[in-house]
């Protein structure tokens, strides 16, 4: 479906990406192709058409609306064709109608009237097009369908791909001891796999929250009270009819609204994405640092250039690109979250122009995720550097020694190890000499003498495998 939409959006377009104002439609155009059929002007129009047609079909099946008979098979085919085969030329026709109407949603209604043709059944249906609707009934469901499609068809698959790559990195390096750095200083060792597993665990939780965000819609008329519905058919159960219709689109009904759906769920959607993005900004910066330390190498493409003047350089550009684009997305998502739930009285139009930028924020996330996937795929673990770094850090064993001392009641264990190690170069010999003076069981002395920085990783390896 995504590929078909992409092909249709490109049909008839002959604008060079070099003239695009936004990098999402210029430099990074190929990376966001799957979003074009969802968030473009074409995408918005297509979803509007879908909502209008499905509402007409819904009304035709309601016994409470006797003037509208059940659809014939021919008319069902016509209506389904309008939705299923909607093309770029159809969208262009609607834009042409809009020049006359100066109203984008009304232009959709008139387009459908044209498509219905003439005849008794078609003439009756035309009278029930956009029945009891306000434009925002159509728009809010269209944006809900957009964000649902973006989540299901684009974002979650990319998230899963990244999770898979990170999981491979974690499990393959579950046992690779690595020096921790708290406050930038040497700290108790971990394993490379465990550090990646930490990121996976955070992403899993946030992705679950994002996937659980309830996508809501309203279809209750001009100010949310079913005013027009009730005056036309006072005996119909309009809330139930509207709820059935909304649910048929895969959206959850919001029964209490003004003219607009209040966008609280959109803010939740954006906030969940912001938290997910923030975790990956953190990860991108950490990997950037590890590349700088030499913990990772990056696979090199023969013809790539790392610097215009320094030919030796292989820059961590994928992680820098990811960090920057996640930041761009979060800046926009933060504005959406703060602005969209606010509307003057029963509605103003400030949400309308802002919502048109939802696709831009998602585009920056897609660009960032693709960069991160590429970057992680290019990482080559430099186990020699990682192991040499941790093997030389004997001071990290001070924690182990003083903890065992506590077990056997030796007074002031922390203070003794602090005096021995803090701010000083600690060699293996110094530490072994100190251990041999301890008044603890010989078996424990032997265990501590055999302890190395590389082996002092606790349960890190198992935690990495468990992810």
C-alpha cells in the first residue's frame, strides 16, 4: 500500500529536490518516501475522501435514516472505487474545485458528487453527502488516520529494525568486559553488551507506551452536541451511530468535544515519541564518545571522504545526523504537544496550520532512525582497545575488596581503600600487596588475588543475554 501511494504522489511532479525548502523534501527526500502518501497534501485529501465516503456508506446502512436506502451493488462499487483507486489526478481535481469554493473540505464533497454521476440513487446520495458534519469531523478523523498509519506502517517497523540490530550487538558482546565511566572517570566494569541492553530496555518501555497511545476521533457535529443530527432525526441514537462509524475506521471515539477533538491524544503521541527520541539522542552521543575512544571502528566505504582537508578521518556522521534530526523532531513535537490542546472557546484555526506540520516531525524521526540504523550497521567492535582499557584499571577493584572486607567485619574498609587508591595510580602489585594483609579467610584472599578488572563485571553478561 505504501509503495502504491508513493508512486501516485510522484506522478505528475517535476520539481527538483534541489529547490525544496525543507531538507526532508530535498536532501533527505528518498529517506521519507514512505511518508508522502500519508502526510502530503495528497495524503490529507485522500483521507478526507475516505472519511466522507465511509460516512455516506454508514448512513445507508442505518435503519434510523429511512430516506437513504441500502446501497445497490453497483453503487457500492462506485463508492469503493472512489476510495480505493484515488489518484493524484483526483487530488488535483479537488484542488481545482477548491479554487472556486475557497474551502478545502467542501471541495472534497463536490468532487464526490461529480464521481457519483447522475440517476435516482446517486441524486439521493448526494443530498446525504457531508450529512450533519462540520469540516472538523472530517479533518480530525483524517489526521487520526494519518498518525495511525505513520505509527503502524512506518515508525514501529523502523523501531523494530533498530531494536533487532541493537539486540544483536548486545548479545554478541554480552561477555566483552568494558570499563564504565561515571562522571567521565573510571568506574566498576560492565560489558559492552550490557550497556547496549540498557538502551534496549529503555526503548522497549517507551515504544510500548507509544504503541499504546489511544488514537481518538470525534464525529458529533458543529460544536460536539449532535445539534443537526438530532433536529433531522430526533429518534436516532446518534452517539451510538457516530461511535460505530469511528470504530469502523480503527479509531476510538471521544464523546466529549467542542467543534474540534481537543488533541490531547495527539499531545500524548508526540510526548511518547519525544521520550523515545531522547533515549536515542543519549545513545548517539554515547556511541560518538566510544568511537572517539577507539572502542568502535567504522566500516569504511572506498570512495567516501571524512574531511575536505584531513584524508585520514572517518567521522561518526551517522550518529551526528541522528542526534541532530531527533533534536529537530523533538523541537516540533514539543510545540505540537503544548499548542494543539489549546483552543479559544469552541474552536479557533491555529491548530489547522500547525497540524499540517505533523508529517515534518515524523519525517525527521524517520531520517534519524535510518541514519542510526546505518551507523549501527557500520560499527566494528575494537575488542583489543576495550579490553586493554579495562585491564589496566586496577583501581576499580577497590570496590570489590572493601565490600568483602565489610562482610568479614574489618573496620573502616572504605576509608582504608580510599587512602590506598583515591587520586593515585593503582598498580596490580599495590592492590595484591594490600589484599595479602587482610585478616579474612584464605579462600577469600585467594579469590580476591585472582580477581581482575575484566572479570569484575557482576551479572552484566547474563543481563545482556536476557534482553
